[in-house]
C-alpha cells in the first residue's frame, strides 16, 4: 500500500500544480498551504493548553462535525479548538468560524508533512469527521498515542474496506481509538470484517437541525413574501432542478403557491439565467421591499447562510443536487415537519432513503413526476401527514452529539 499510496499522493500534488495554472480552486488549494507549518507554530505559541483538532474534508463534513465542535466549546470553554479543511470550498467559507480558535488547511498526506503538522499543532485529541482517511496523518497521531476518533462515520459496501483486496485499507481502521457510526448498515459492515471498536451513535446533523428549527429565527422579508400562501422552499438548487421547477410552477393547479428559490450558486450569471427562466413575478431578496414582496410569486435568495431558517416558511421543500453529484441537506426541512422533494441521486443518503420509505420524502426524475408529486402535496391533509412523517426521522435520530461528547469528556478525565 505504501508505494501505491505515495505514488498516488505525488501524482495528486503534480495534478494540483498543473491545475492551479487555470483553476482558481486548485490555486486556492495550493496557496492556502504556503508557510502552513510556520502559521500553525505561531498560532500554537499564542494558544497554549488542551487542544482538540477537528478535521473535515469540506462543508458537508463540517456540518456533520459542527454540533460536536459547538457542544465542546460550550462544555469546555477553556479548550483550544482547531478545525482543518482539505477543500478550499470548506476553508474559504468557514475560515472565520467563531467556535474555533483557529482554522487551517490540512497539508498533503505525506509522512514528512504529517510529522511537521503534528509537531507544530501538538493536539491532545484528534477528531476526524465522516469520510476522511489520510493514512500518514492517522498513523502519526497513533504513534504519538494521541486519542483519535472518527465521528459521523458512514460506510458503504462498495468501499475498499469491505473488498477482498482491501486489506491494506482495513488496517487504517484500528488506528482510531473509537469510530462513531451514523447507522446500523455501517455498524453491520464493520462487524462483517470483525471490527468491533465502534459505537452506533446516529447522525449529529439531526441534533443541529432540530435546534435550528426550535430557535424560531424569523426573516421579516420572507414573512411578508409568504403571507398566507403555501410556499415551496427550494434549497441549494442547480440548473437541472430549476428547469423542472420553472416548468411546473406556472401550472394553473398551483396558482395559490409561492416559491422561494435559494440557488447553490449565487454569482450574477447564474442568477440572471434563473430569472430569465421564470415567467412569474419574481424578486431578489437583496432588492426586495414590501411592495415587490407582496406582488411577487417567486423570491430568489441571493445570499448565503439563510436557507436553514427559510424552511420555516415552507409548506413543502424541494432539495437540489439530485441530478448532479447528489442531493443536499434534506434534514433541515424535515426538522420543520414539512415534506421533502428531491431528484434521483439520493440513495447514498440514509436520511433521504428513510424519508422516501416512510412517506415523508418524494423522489422525481422529470417535470412530469414533479407535477404529480406536487399535485398530491396540494392537498393540505396529505401534505400535513407527509410532513409529520418527515419530522419523525429527526425525532428518532437525535442524541448522537451527546453520545460523542460524553465519550470525549471521559477521555479528558482518564
């Protein structure tokens, strides 16, 4: 494994250097790691004491780890908390994250980098989130006898750990002192390879989404826009999602509905294309006043950070990404007890599978199927029952954060 792994890492390094000549994301990946070890040494000198290092690949993994990070900050205000990202998209959006004392990039996974990184950071506890398996960093942590956890882990049968030829990858699992898995499928897969050092904890995101829904955050413009109309809140949409939505929203059967669309991309070119597709009266959030809000039937959200609170105004939700790499967060709308619609690429997401199976979620492949689902949800009684089923998933899967924090608390005492 070492030779193949080292070769793959070096090829990746070369690929980044070439891509950085044209790709802003690759350039950000490369530039963000310049003088990284010196920056961390300076940081650590200014932040002595018990340090917990959380590593997330990108934003999705960060959202999994966030409830634990913020719970630790609440319970251990004296602890130094550091968050690292592998992806620029995660780092750039969360580099000023208030619950962390420091936010950095993770260096490329080489033996030398891992040793330099740990020598600079000197963590007392290391927590990796969900999918991250960087061999040399994990090995270096283990060699230093630093407690190492994997939280919100999700395993699938197709992963190399569970293949006959995956022995080298399976050797990474014992490097963790404890693995906290999200679901029974993951637990069963670990048991199938005789790995027992895990805890079936559940999904930490359900704790956060339930807390957000309970916080009762109000958005005045959205309240004015919604009025007494049923609203379909469309979150993290991409162009294929928007094609379906704009094809359906003009149907006379849905004349009573209003639509809030929060696109995944909010740059000017995408927003202009989206507006051009919409034949109903629409307005952007940033330009909206009471007059326009009351007349509009479509409200376009042209900012980041508001979506989780917007679902409060929804009678139903549509979640984007199901015609691309995979759907975005379905838990946020489910926490408000509203039914959720999404595209066909959802089967990697346990919560979405559960929503479909229980009747709280609906998957569609084209505009005709979206119209058919929307017609069902046009019935208030059907809609209420589906929303209640969606909320059940949240209520039945809460508590993972407390389980993990309790384990961390015992580590500090030992």
